[in-house]
C-alpha cells in the first residue's frame, strides 16, 4: 500500500487576511487585483482627488481668503480711498489707513452705531442657544433610555417637525406673538383662548423664541443619536448603585455629552447671530430691538452714502462668532467625530 504525499499550496499570508472586497475593489484608483471588477468612475475620481498635493489645497485656501483680506483692508480706508483705488494699493500708501470707520460704527450715532444692536444680538443668540440645548438634552435622554408608552411614535413626530419649512410658519407665529391664539366655536359664539396675548411682536423675545422652537427638533435628533450610543453597561451600573434617572442624566450623561453639546451650541449660535429673516419679520420697524444684521443691511442708507462703513461693520459683527468658534474648537472637533470610532 502506497501513500501519496500532498504538498500544501503556498499562498501569500496577506491574501488570507485580506478581505474579499480588497482583492478587486480598486478603491485607491489602482487596477483591480485578482481579476475583480474594473475600477469605476467614482473610484478613479476618488483616487485622483487623493493624489492632489497639499500645496495645491493651501493655494486654494489662500485664493479663497483674498476677498476677506480685501474687505478687512478696506475697513481701514476712508470713503475716497475706497472709491479711487483698489485695496491692494494701500500697501504702498500706508497713509490711507484710518480708524475713522470703526469710530463711527462703534460710536453713538443713531444711523451707524452698532453697540445697541450688538446687545440685541446677544439678547437673541444667548437664549436661543441655551434653551434648545437644555430642553433637548432632557428629551434626548428620555427618548434614548426611558421606556414609556408611545416613545417611538413621539420621537418620530418630533423628527418629522424637521420637515416644516421655517418660512411657512413665520407669519402665523407673528400673529401668535401679536394677538395670541383664540378659537371661536361655531354655533356657540364662544371664544376659547389657548395662548394669551403677551404682546411680543417687535421684541427680541419673539426672535429667540422662534429660533429656540425651530432648533428643538434638530437638537433632540442630534443629541439622541449620541446619547443612545453610550455604553449600556454604564447605565446598568448606575442603576445598580441606586441612581435615579435625574442622577444618571446629571452625573453621567451630561459630562459624556459635552463634545456634542458644544458642537450644536456653535452651530446654533452662528445661525441665530447671523440671522436676518426671522429678526426682520419679528422685530419689524422697532429700532430699539433690531440686531446687527438688520442694522448693517440698513447702514448704507437710501443713496449709498455710507457704503464705506460696511466693511468695518461686517468685521465687528463677525468678531464674536470667531471668538466663540475658537474658544469651543476642541469640543467642536470631538463632537463632530463622536460616534465615528467604536471601541
């Protein structure tokens, strides 16, 4: 009886550990390996974009920043210099630089002063940022970790509110703020008041209430996705130690959710600080409640006599968001990357 020795086929160890998709994907723009499908247009375009040198990207950043640089330089030039020559000529004529534009913009002028409008912008942006975060954090925790009847349907209804256009609700909200909500029962000649008339039209309160209301569904959706992804073992351990829901939320969920809370706070603050449509609709013609966006839009005047003040006013208005962004930048990056890496 003879025995046959079968020699094992030597293979590349990398082929054993390599996923099947990698053998013919061509994902990096290379030719497929092992007779797989040829690389598609998307794969080739992705590989082409990856091959762009970093120097080209930095060049695009510089080109993109040139208009902002020109606006910044013009903010230190008077009206005649802005009209007679380009901003780049000021580097050869430093005598063109002046602080007069900023003195007028930050002064007490009734037509150009931004100080009062800056205070109004803070009165709008701060409540419109804090209130949605505070309420949405509680709601997101409840939707994620508290089992109550109708939870899924209520969450679906909340997320569905994201589809409501802001522009459709502006006029009804303005009527609500100016006259309240009433309903006359047909045939009974009786009026039922659901919301009293608080006379909020023309005030900053009406603006931040609108911002807070429309930011709530998105805030709940964003925070729910993050909080529901927290490890279940943490909550079970806290419940074993006797912690109630409020203790778990306050001592466990909030500290772990700081990155995503900061990320939403940055977005919400920028949206409310730079808003024009809602503020213009709710404030109307009340000059004592207009924010900086409306003040800057009206700054040039009827005949464009103050257009030279617009660059300085624009940089004053954008200074606060820049500070907020850089102050919370590290939390912003952590919040954007939250949940992208498991383990």
